[in-house]
C-alpha cells in the first residue's frame, strides 16, 4: 500500500506542478489530464513493479477517486443553478439524457462493448473525465477502457474549446453572448474547456456557461443510479450470470449532500465563523478534490494495457466524433428553441 501510494503521489505531484507551465495554463489543460498522460507514460514500467505497488495504486483509483468526486461538490451551489431560470436547466437535461442514450446505442451499433460505449457517452454527455471516473467506479470496467474514454474527452474537448470562440467571433454562430454561454456550457466536455471557451466571449457568458456545466455535473447522480438499476436488471435476467445485489453509488448522494452544504454554508456557519475562514475552507476542500482526482487519473493511467488501449481506440474515437457532432448541431438548435429570447 505504502509503495503504491508513493508511486501515485509522485506522479500526481509532477502532474500538479506540470500543469502550471504557461502553455498548459494558457490552454486550460487541467492537472487531471496531465495526470492520466503521466500514468500512461509509466504504464510500460508498472507491470514490473505491480506486485509491490498494486494495493496503493488500486486504492488511489477507487477510494481516492470517490473522495475526490464527493468533494467536487464544493464547486456547485443550488443558488447559481437557479439564477438563470429553467430554460438552461431543460437544455442541460436534454443534452445529458439524449447524448448518453444515443451514444450507448451508436456505440453498440459500432461494435463497442457496452461499458466502453457508456464511458465514452458519459464523458461527452455529462462532465468529461470526472464523469467517466464516476461511472467507471460503478461499472468496475478495465482501466484501459476508462483511459480510452478520457482520451476522447481530451481531444474533442480541446478542439471545441478553441473552435467555439473563433467561430463565434467570425460570425458563424448567430447567438447573443448570453446564449453563446449557454451553448458552451451545454455542449463542451470538461469544466476547464467551458472556462477556456467562454472566457473568450464575455464575463456574463462565462458565468452562465459554468453554471450550466455544473447542472450537467449534478446529473451524474441520476445517471449513476440508472446505470446501477440497469446492471441489476440485466444480471437478474441473464441466467448465465450470477445474480448480484443492486449497487447503490453512495458517493453520488454524498456529492449531492456536499452541493447542498456548500449552498447554505454561510447561513449555517456564518454566525460563528468568519466569511473569509469559510472561503479558505472551501478553497482547501476544492484543492483536496483536485489532488484526489489527479491521483485517481494517474493510477488509472498506470494500469492501462497499451495493446488493448490501441485496439479499442479507433472505434471509441469514432463514437466520440459522432457525439461531438450531435452536441454541436443539436445543442445549437436547443439553445435557439428554448433560450433564444434570453439574449
């Protein structure tokens, strides 16, 4: 356990400091993505030392992952979500449900295994790498599948982050600045992608984009429950598989509890804790979330079988490309129909 944690910790420190390079900061490359790339880079060496480090690596990929997702709730408040009315919430709901279900259907038609199709679809529909990690924890799929799915998020998230502002300022996206923010928040993959793209539009666009993105983040809870119910149902109706108990993703409910706590932190503790102390505490917990998620991503990358990764990559990236097209076109029409009067 100790040696595995040292290995993952070392890679995570490299990722956290490496993500501070000006080029990576300028292009909004998060430490999570740097962590998975570093893990992949050391995956060739890992099998030789796995016997001495597996316990710590496995702990990081599972337990620290869930802790990081729970603490991620300190990035969201219910007040922010309801500030812009219900049209953006409806758009986010349609995007998450439509892209996830459509992605799973298309992935199966393309010959992908069900769990990989779910992971790629979840990364596109919900919130990128964090959503993939959360679903991977429920599916208990092979690490290389999670990394393949994260790879699709990296590629298409970055492409979208650079393309959206250029197309908007070039006059190719006929939306107001506020509606463009809704469009960005509803269709980009990573939170960092949303921040990067919306910052090139306006301050108000960035605020609404991040808010809509957080709505998609919260929707990971019903999605995880739905997948758990589906897995239980299919296991009970497949006579060739052992019946398994219904797996409840408790960490998803803890995540929701943290969101509610964060929303009313001032009301609950403001009488005897200063506002500055509360802000510093929230900042510390957000940083802890990032550290845990970077550790999980590094551990996931370490455990990848590169041959399987390359074998699965082509179809997975093909599915992600299709889903990106659905997000770009479908998201635009949703904004025009449901939010076109807000700008």
